[in-house]
C-alpha cells in the first residue's frame, strides 16, 4: 500500500524587539539567569501588561512578507495551563481573532505555495533547567529562568499542504531567511529564537479519508526536523501496514535514540479554557498605519529576480544564506556588473576571504571589485598570482590598473612576440607536436605552458592555444 504524507507546521519566531511584549524589560539573550525580569513578566499581583508597539510593527512586516490578510481588529486571549516556567499560569496569546490570516510562501524548488492559515502574537514562556535528569519528573531539582518570559513570539500555522520532508525543510529555511532579511529576529535555532512543531499524518494514495494526526514538539534544528519527520513517517507506515491504528498524540524527538516518543495524548483547544484577556484592550489597526510599515526585499523576491538573471539554484542559495554578500551582489549588479561572473567571483575567491574574516565591509572598494571582475572575465589578469594580493585589491583605494602593472599581474598582449615564441616552441618540441597530431590533447597543454613561461604575461593562454593549433593545422596542410 502506498501512502500520501501530509504535514502541517507550527513555527515560533522570537521577535528581536528592544523590550519584551508587555513590560519594559530588556529582550536579550543572556547567560545570566533572571537578569531581565519585573513584576509584569513575573506575574506578580497588581501588575498590568502594556502592549509593545515595536512588536506590532515587526509582526506586520512578517505578515506582509507572507502575503497575509492583516485583521484591523484583533484581541489577546488567555491560554491556561500549568508549567513552572509560566509564572501567571496562563499565557497571553491570541485565539479566535489572530492578527493575520490566509498567507502564503512560495517554495521555488517545488514550484508551489505553502498556504498559511494564521499568524498570531503571543508571549514566550521562561525556561526550566532540569538538574540531574532529562525532564521535570526525572530531575533532582529544577531551576527557573524567567529572562525569556514575556518575550514577543510569533506563531505561524500552515495549512496541511506540505507533502515531503524536503518541502518541510525548504519551508522552514525560507521562513527563517524571510525573518532574517526583514530584520525582525535573529532566528537562531540553537538559542531557541526559531522553533517548530510538526503535524504528520498519512493517508492511503487516492483516498479522501485523512489519517490520524501526530504532533512532534520542540524541534530545534534543521537536522532534527528531517530526522524526526523521516522517523515518524516510517513509524506510521509500519503501523498502518500491520493493520494497527495510529493514536492521535503529541510526541517528542529523542536525539539520543533517534526516535520519537509519546509525550501525551493530543489536547484540544477547549482544554486550555481560552478567554479574552481582560487587562489588554483589543488591537485596532488602521489601514494607513499598515501601509506605512515598509518591508525590505524578501528572499522570495530575490529568488525570482535571480532566476530571471540566469543564476542556478546553488548560486541563489549561496547568496541568500549570506545577507552581506547578497547586498554586495546587488550593489555590483546595479553598477552594470555581469551577474554570472560576479556571483562566481563572490562564491569562490571572495567567499574564501570572507570566511577567513579578511573582509572589512567599511573599506571595501566597489570600483575595484567591479574592475577586477571585468578583467578576470576578459582573461586580462593573471588570476592565480593576483590571489595573494586580493585583500589589497578589494580594500585599499588603490588605482587597480597601476597596482596590477606594478606587480606584473596584468596580461598585456604582444601579438608579434606571441607569434615568434609559438614558432620557437613548436620547433623546439617535435615530440609534443607529434603527440598532439596523433590526437593526444594533453600535448597541447604542454606546448601552451612552454610558451606561457617565456611570454611572461604578454599573451593570454587561450590566444596562445589558438595560435598553436592554427600553426599546426597549417603545417599538416602544407
Ligand atoms: Zn518584565
């Protein structure tokens, strides 16, 4: 029996606002526990929340990038459950009137949209640190850190329209890049500012009946996402093939055993006893304000632009993964630099220096980079030998041509000399000539090398190669 895989995702992104969502505590990642806390985010009696407008602005940016419908009227609700890292015993979230609905994100590699059901704003919880065990039950004791309590969190819920592990990974990657490019989050999975839960169900191919849904919680890396999904899909397939039932439940991913494990049966919305938050006014937005929030070019828009420029998927991924290099690329091509050689240069020589921290962005010379790429493209530069000067070439506002001439890096063609030397090399190397005429291509490379050695930058390798071939052909004819 063949099965269709149906995946829905819930992604949490922490917003990098200066302050928390409902109080003026600093919103920062710090290793000092309980440094940024106050009566509001500790839920002390008598304290009242006040909404942070920057969080609303960041939210609108994301909603716009995901092409959502932003609701002009929305409200906060209390979601009730007990956990020690949540000091109020409820979380301020949004239930029936979220800030935005009905969005979409395009997956270029699958040529499809992932539709987004809703996005809402809520507060993050604190963090429990279990000592002497993996969880609250096993631990000897548990430490509580409320630095994260009250940090603005956006929850993005997709429709169940993702049909493979690769689609799920691409969706999360693209969403991560989108938040990064909008400047609304640092989206670091290892620090918890990007987390995701996935719902997985299987249904027999061509069947209309949906299978039971299993939720996998708290996935905190792309590797875990792929592994947990692969494992869970196989687990469900095996159960169904044995005629067993899938239990609707919440499972966790155990990195040690590389398996998912049952945490609890799935709770329903009514279990949380949602009700409107009485301490906060509804959020009423006007269209003018929404229009005034401008967003940067998104990765999806860049993607479309780069495909039109003829870049490959690999080149595009490289650019998007490196926002600084991507921005440089855009500056260069807006100065009429040819996109293909430019991205090739950025991906190889430039990336090498960048990865070795040799790029000083403040002192970068756009003019020299443009000129250098053009010279490389025209094969007018000794690329191999110029590499060791590349840091100087790209940074100091030197006169590039003069610098290259002074260091003998410019190829200045002297066609008379090339002709003379090629003739000399042909007559000096009868064996190589013979080999080439017998069809050994390598011999040509040897002859070119011999000529280049004597020409010392006075001709381009391809000119010399063409010249040798032309002369040998003439020899054969006569
Ligand atoms: Zn606070």
